[in-house]
C-alpha cells in the first residue's frame, strides 16, 4: 500500500471513529486534536473499526445504565476515555446480536441528547 493510499484509508477510519464518538450521549460536540490522534493511533495499531464502535456502545450503555442512586459521572471529554473498553472488546469480541442489543439499549437511554447511528 502506498503512503497516499494508507493516508486516505487512515483519514476515513479516523472520521468514522470520531463520528461514532461524537454521536454518543455525554461526549463533546466537537473532536479535539487529541481525539484525532487517538483515532489515528487506533488505526495504526490495526484495531478494527467494528471493535471501536462496539466498545463505544458498550461503555456508553454501562455509563447510562448505572444506578440512579450512584453519584453522577462527569461528562466524557476525550476519546481516550474509551481505550480500556476498546482493549476489552479487542481481547473478547462481542457478538452481532449483543451489538444490536447495545444499540437498542443506547437508543432507549439517549432520547435525551444525541441520535445514535444505525
């Protein structure tokens, strides 16, 4: 793969990661330079887009599904927040059925803020 082709592929991957990240509840409305670097780093490490998207959904559902008796969490300020869950999903992939469940669950939680794609 030429450098130009890799750069184009990386740009598309980075855009897809940032788009998925920014659509989540409790995330910023705009990506930072650090978010772009984190997304590019995930591409360079060869982390599949499916894994990243799955981890974003999983972490968001976990946050939003917390007991209301627990103290509120601060808003997510960086894509790096999701790195441990991305590693978790990379090590133990989730099924397509569970991913559909997570999407449905997130939609039920997030009627408040942002729209969840797919």
